[in-house]
């Protein structure tokens, strides 16, 4: 690796402008490309996952290598996955001084990340960092978690509202199916709020950096994971309806009277709404439905 003071800072607006001009690069709205131009935020991302010299990192969506550069200078190895073929020669140029960086030109949603970790990291637990396009944030994060990718922690830049939903507690406006889905697999914590004016081009909304510390085992133990998530989805499918009415209309295979009896047994009022239930409550309810369906 080259010492950082000998290398242009890629987050510098002038350096970034020169690089984009050199390669005639045009931002793709379809790929949701917004490049970060703030070194303080890069430091907060690296600090947020306690990045050290022995850590190995996967990055999703390196762009021109702004975050990649910061990760490479603090860690042992970075494998960056970039979908845009037009960025591959740029990355080859901007990161040429780093012998601990490898670029993979692929769509992360089509990639077997456990296979990649086995091949590139000898199946060790790794950390993952990303500045995700808003339109694809949830599918990527849920793929990482549902595929049980061998990750120690995830730190991502996402739309502020989405980060708030991931971290939300029961009974709050932001709490919903995404909150439970994320918190089933990991502990979320917002690291910092990121204003929209530190990106090129400037997005319409503010962002947030959120860290997800992945559990060795899910937060709650359930008898049928698929059923659990169907119950969660059903509970939030009609937010203006009560939990009883939402679940009875969700097609989970139990009648309204049976759901009412289950809620009574759990000490939950039948007029409660889904957003009031904790992840533990959802787990207990899904287990009761499982037992009823498997008598």
C-alpha cells in the first residue's frame, strides 16, 4: 500500500471532477449513482465498523473508489463489487496504487456472496461497507441477511428514512416489517446523518450511515422462519386495520376466531395494531399458528 499523503484524495470535488472528465463519465439515474465528496463521512464509516489493519472488507458499489480508498488504507484487504462496466477502467486507474484491492464487475443481487467469501477470504468472517442506491437498498440488505452471508458487521449509507425504519422500536411511526426483518438478524445503530449536499450529483433527500451488527443466531427462535415472516408481513399489510383484521385477511391459514383466541392466550388486546407488537410477540404468535397448522 502507498502512504495516503502521496495519493490524491478521491473525495475532493476537484479530483473527482477531473477523473469524471478524463473518462467522459456520465452518472446513471437508473443505477442511482451519487458519489460522496466528504472525507469526514468516510472516516465515520471506517470508525463506525472499527476497521483495523487485520480486517478484510467487501464493498458494494465503489463508484470511482472514494470509499474504497479509505477502506484500503485502514484494512488488510478490500474486494469491491461494481455493476457498472463503465466504472471498471476508472477504478483500475484510481486504485492502481493499492495492492490490497480487487474489483469484481458483477451484480451483487446475482452473486453468491458466501462463495465469494470462500474464494477471496478463505471463508473468514468479513465486514461489509456500501453506499447503496436508494431504489435497491432493501433488496440488497435483505439478501445479505437472508442468505446468511458470513459477515461480522455491515455498514451502509442509505436514505435517512430507511435507516430510521431499520432501527425503529415498537409503537413508533417508523416501525414496520422492515424493522422486524432487520432486527431479527442483527442489531442496527445509526452512526451519523449525512446531508444531501455532500454528494455529486446531489440527491433529493438526506442519507444516514447505519451499522448492522450481525447476530450469530437470530434474535428470536421460531419454529418456522418462513411462517414468521408471513405473519410479520400480514401484521403490517393493512396499517390502518387492527392486528386481528390484518392477519385474518392475510391468508396465513387460520380463522379470525382462532387468531382472537391466540391473542387472548398471549395477553394481547384484539384491537391492537401490528406496530405495537415486539419481535418477541411476533415470534410467539407465529409459533402458535405453526402449532395449530401442524396438529
